[in-house]
């Protein structure tokens, strides 16, 4: 994300809606989002963490991180 934004001339701004699983969101995404928001103060990030991932058919999120548990067991 940082690499893509570094080529833009105008600073990013607006709302970024992110959904992730509870554990991944807490351990991996939260620190990255915190750093990102400090570097881009005009971006508001809404992070929703959940054990049950949301339905991806609606337009509620811009980015969703989900994992297939069946593949993780193999």
C-alpha cells in the first residue's frame, strides 16, 4: 500500500474500511494501520475485527482479510 501511494502527487484522504479476522487484525494489521494513519493523517481507517468474516457481496468494506481454515489444517 505504501509503495502504491508513494507515486501519487496528492496526499491520500478519505475513509478506508477494513475487515479482518480477530487474531490477524490485532497482531498484524493494527500496528500497520497505526503507522499508516500517522503518515497519512487525512485518511480515516475503520477496522472491524470479527471471528466470523462478513459477507463479501455487499459494499461495506474496501479491504477484507479472510483465511480459509481448511487450507490451514493441511
